């Protein structure tokens, strides 16, 4: 692999990681319908440590507004319930002694607008991260030109290609945000 290919591959990989992180974070935002991803960051105190909820229970969608959590070990039911109550999802779990139900109430218009603002903030933060990666890669390319690894023409071509990759990722971020915003505003 040539030095040019290594630089471009590094830029693509780092930007892809930022985009993937945004996608995961967007999955945790409640859009008015049941989605197991909302619980993905919840940790439960179990077996002497903290583990993710999906490592101690099955989580599935019962209907459009209800999630069911079935712990593998019924003794963890109380800890799961506590962890959900402490989380930021803002929904009280219903414990029937065998499983936990989470019923998602419809979002108010005010809450939908607040969530849209959060989405746009997340999108902007990811764009900043992408631009910082571009700056780091361009600085690396300038250093390589100084070290006579690249010619000035090579440097210019690489910077143009890095800008194209950056622009493509910015468009993907905008698309992800628009898609999630549309999902939030669906009634």
C-alpha cells in the first residue's frame, strides 16, 4: 500500500468511526415507539460488577409501544428495574415478578422539538469531529511533504481527496439527522 493510500485509508476509517458513533447514539434516542436500542447503554449491577442490560436479559418488542425485558436469572429483576429507573429514558418500568414491561407514552410536541434540538447538536458535534480529523490528516500530509515523501502536487491532490471524503461524510451526517428527526416527528 502506497503512502497516499495509507493516508486516505486512515482518513476514511477515522471518519467512519465518528459516523458509526453518531448512528449508535441516535439509536438511543426515543422516537415515540418501542426500540430496544434505547436500553443499549443501561448498565445493571450484577454478579459483582456492572454489565450491559442485554448481557443479563432478553429484550424484545411486544408491540409498537411496549418493550419486554426477560432476565435470564430472575434474581436480577430488581437490579434491572433499578437501573432502568435511574437511567435517562424517563419511563417507569412495570415489574410483574417474571419480566419487566416498558410502555412508551406518546411524545408531546414540546418533547419532539427538544429532541430535534438534541439531534442537531449531536450532528454538529460529529461534523466538528470529522473536520478535526480532516485537519489532523492535512497536517500529517504537510509534514510528509516537508519530509520529501510527497511533492507539492501530491499534497494538493491528497488535500482535495480528503476534502471530498469529508464532504461525503458531512452529507451522511445530515442524512442521518434528517431521518431521525422525521422519525421523531411521526405520530
